[in-house]
């Protein structure tokens, strides 16, 4: 076997020198490469130069996804998803739509508005009515509003109806159907088929949130309550459309009742049926509407639609560009509480007992904040987390800062708990609120285990040791303990409402017991003070803090700030070049897919609420499954 020849000292020296030179060369070139790459990315992420906003521009408002109070994902995730064409979880902030419409009303460069609601997902009637009112005010200011849809569902149509002209594609459809709310009931499947015994503890015959786990159909009380508030919302919905379209409510109702014969008379053509019902002004294709707007406005062959236009996103950038970087005026802070209320730190889109309390605490510690508006859009959740937030509201008031609540689509159960101590509560007439009630839910599975030949056995030092183990039957005396806990939670709830609303506990119980109300019905019962949107709440808070007119203070949202990394890559993905790279790069798509937060969306709120809490036999829940 030949041994490799060893190099001499001179050869080793030159070999080492050569390796060092190679290493230095690669290092320099790599540094240069990454330096150039970072410069290119920085230029791209800074955003492309926006076109100037010219006179006679058409503002195209085409919101995609749900209207939300705040985004549930970070800017980078939203930008990447949009660049990749993923609209499954698209969202648009209600505040952005409203401020664009409000700005367009007085902006002389905006000649008209084209409204497209095809991709707008339903969020709730209060937010829809707020946008509808803004569109109606825009139309009343003299600005032309043209709505077009390939099809409309009845919720999208509420906005389209506010337009000066409504056009529907000849192959499209549009029906007013009414409101319906149907749920799945699992008792037979869980108890009879799987052997899971679900034990429900609650206070209030109308507290129907957990009925699907213990019944095969809705209780009479649930049907009574649901029909009561749904009928109120539906009649207001018809009234809003009738007013916008100069029709009668009875005429709209008659059209729904005679829908089969009306559609048959139109030869099964839903577009012609909508035209015959005077719900739309004409049947036109998208290209025909674009040609119409090009004739009325300024034709632009280089534009996507053939006429001078600016998108909602583009217009918001023009608005934001005019906002001063430094504003020393006193502030009215807005804190958003949207989503289910759960304990601890939670991301946007959920209300965390700690994270939302921290935002309110930050407003309390900020000397420039003189008043706070708590914008609530929540079905409720955990009692303790709700109480944490309520305490921060009280602490703000004790610090001399008034707190006004503005209810969105839904502020029920725990959502009402965190609202009750506010100096004033504003709601839309179609807001869903109330549901003052408490429940707890415990499943036990000994019969399930027996079906597969498994049993639980053991011993304990007392008769209550292991009594809350879900593998064992729930003893009656243990159920009595849990019921006592739930009843105590209800007493806490009604006592806090009575104190905050200056009502008697008996009066609160009369409108409580888990019953859901619309904003209009809640105001009649003393649970809400006034009708109005976020702007009304802000003005009221400013007046309570004696801040003067609207020009003497500014409104600031206190919320989690994006990290520099999120802002950098968010800006990058928003550019045409960045979006193109993401669409064409399999590697980029794979990285984005890994980064998307999936787990939180896959977990149901109820599942997480069943977890045992330290020192407590059951989690007391103030939750309302009362959305559509």
C-alpha cells in the first residue's frame, strides 16, 4: 500500500497561502453579493413610486374578505398571501373603508366611486350598516356611486343598494332570502353513538350556547329568543334597502313571498328577476360598466379598467401620505377588543385577558391619552379574562380618563361584561348584545372507554380526589359543586351590570338569563345608552375629557406594533416586483407556507375552554354563539 507523499514545508506554506486567498476571495464576493442583494431588496421594499392622484379620478372600492376591526395576521403574512393569490383568509379593516369613503366625499380629485362587493364576506350587520351609511352620505354629497356585481348575496347588496346606479351581470343573480340561523346538534352522536356524557351547568333558560352538546334540537326558549332579535334585524335590513332604492318595505316582503312565481315569470333568469323587482338599474357586463365609466370619466388605455382610477389601497396611501409625522395634540385612544376572550397573551383577532389589559394599561400610563374608546366586537369567552379587562376599564376611569364603549357587530356575554362599566355605551341598532349568562361544560367518557374494553379504576385519599377526572362518571354532589360555581359567576355578572348601568340586580336578571338582544332592543332595556358608530363614541369620549372640537385632538389606535422584519417583508411583498418573485419562486412559496400561522385557526374556542384551570373544577364561560 502506497502512502501519500507528504509535502515539504515550503509547499505547505504556499498551499496554506492559496487556501487563505481563496477563502478571502469567496468572503469578499459573498459580502459584495449579499450587500447588493440587500440594497435591491431595500429599494423594492420601499415601495414603488405611487402615481399622482389626478383630477377626475374614479375611486374603486372593492373590499375582499371580512370586514374586521383589526387584522388577525401580521403585515408580512397578509402581503405574502396576497402576492401568492391566497384569499382564503382575506380581511379588510372597517376603519380603512370608512376613512376612504369619508375622504372621498370632500376630495375634489375623486369624481365618482365604483363599488364592487363580489368578494366581500359577511361579518355582521352593524359594520355593514356603518359602511352603508357612509356610502349614503357620499352619494348625498353629490358624488356619483356606481355599483356593479357579477352576483350579489343579500348582505353585499345592502352596500350596493346605496349606490346611485346598481348594475348586475346578465348572467348573475341576486335574491333577498331572509335571515336564518341553524346549528348542528350532537347529543345523539356524542352520547348514544360514542358514549360521551356531556354535563351542562348554566344559569338562565335562554343561555343556549352549549345546547347542541346536550340536545337534539333547539329548546323553545332558544327559538323564541332567536326569532325575536332576528326579526328586528331583518325588518331594519328591509327598511335600509327600501329607503336606498325608494321602494316600500311591504313591496320587498311581497317580492320574497312570491319569489317562485316571480322567478318563473322571468324564465328562471335571476338577473331579469332582480331587474323586475327594481333591485338593480340595469344588466351590464363588467366590460360594459368599464366602458360606461370611461365615457363619463377620463379614458386611460394604460389603466387596467380603461379609465383613470385609484384602488382602495392606493387611495389610502395618498391619504396617509398627508398625515403629519409629529402631532402634539391630546389623544383619544382606541383599543380594539375583537374575537373570543381567552386568558393570557393573544394575537390580534383574539382578546387576551393579559394582552388586551396591557393595551388599556398603556393608555392609562400615556400622559398624552386623555380618553379611551374600547371598540368591542366579541361573543365573549372566559369569565376571568373578561374580569381582567373590566378592571382595567375601571382603573382608567379612576385615573381620570373617561372610557366609552363602541359596540361593533357583536358585543355579547363576555363582550358585554367588559363593556358594562363604561361611561357610555354606543351600539348600532343591529348590533347583537346582551346574553348575560354563564355556563360550564364537562364531558366524561367512561362509557366511551367501555366500548373499546377500557375501564378506569383506582383510589384516592378523599371521596373528591379525582372526582373531576373525565374518565370517571360525574357524581351528583360534584355536579352540585360545579353548579354553585356557575351560579356565583352569574351573580357576579348581574351585580357588575347593575352597578355599571345603575340598575337593580332584579332588573338585570329580568333582561339577563342568557337572552340575546339587538342594539335597539338593548337600548329599550337600559343595556345600551345611544345609537352610533365609532366616530360618535370618539366624539363623546373627547367631550367627556373636555378636549374641544374635532381639530383639537387626534385619534390613535393602541395596538401591537409590527416588527421591523414584518414591515420590511410586508413592504417588499406589496411591490409588483416582490409579488412577482413570490409567485414565481417555489422556494419563496415553501417558506411562506411554513411561516403561516395555522395552529391557532385550527383550534375551536370551545375545545380550549374545556381545559381544567388550576384550583377550579370548571371554567366559567360567558360566551354567546349568537352570530350568523
